[in-house]
C-alpha cells in the first residue's frame, strides 16, 4: 500500500471514531469527523514536508 | 434558610454500564450491539476491526511485556482491542518480530495500526459505558 493511502485509512478510522464519540447530533458528528479527517491529512502532509528538508 | 450544595454527592453507574463497557472492550462493537445501537456499533466496531486486520496485513505485530519497560505502553495500547489481543496471546500468535515482515515497507505502519485499534476501542468502550449509564443518548 502506498504511504499516503495508509495515512488516509488511518485518518478515516480515527475521524469516524472521534466523530461518533465526541458529538451528539448526526450533523455535528459528520462535520467534526470531516474536520478531524482533514486535520490528520493536512498536518501529516505538512509534517512530511518539514521532515523531508531536515538533514537528520 | 436555603439549602447549600455541598458537591459531595457522587453519581454511581449501574451494573449494566459496567457490563456494556466490558462487552465493548472484549469484542469491539459488542457494547453498542447489545444496546441496539447498530449504527454506532458498525462505525466504531468497524473502524477498530479494520485497523486491527489491516495492521496484521501490513506486517505488524502485537507487543507484550518481556522485561523491557518500553514494551509496556504499546502493550497497553494493544490490550485495548480486548479479545483480539487476548486470543492471539494465548495462542502465541502475532507477537513475533519476523525478519521477513520487518523488511516490509509497511511494517511500522502495521504495529502502529494495531496499537491505534486498541486505543480507538478504549474510546468506543467508554462510549458504550456512557450510553448504558444514561449519560449519552
């Protein structure tokens, strides 16, 4: 599996659980889950680029 | 004279809540299934089971205490998967760090997924507990 796909699957699983557990209404759950999913992906990509330029 | 709230009263959870929490820990999703929360069971249990199975497919392994303190935190994470951890533990399966598996590019993703499966199931277990205790709908 490609690394990005693995990261996406990880983000999806975590976002589903966080969304279902943290909020009460279906709409809030969906929005929060999408937010968590996007945050995982964006932060993962940013960290990946930062680490790419580090020499150690 | 008005009554002053002392704040010393403690809410006690019913035995059913402990039962549902334990069921949810032992089998991911079961705590919600037993309460008729099929949607939540599918989403929460599905996420945990998917992480766990993918973890093994990617070449991961489970952790157990072997004298090294650094093995305890990941073991606690793995233990969150309940029977998914306990059964392989009794069968002696899934704990070995095979050289062929370690050579896979997804090896580290694998054991990370296995740990995350356990950690997510802790959250799912607490959710089942809260629903049974009436703290959540």
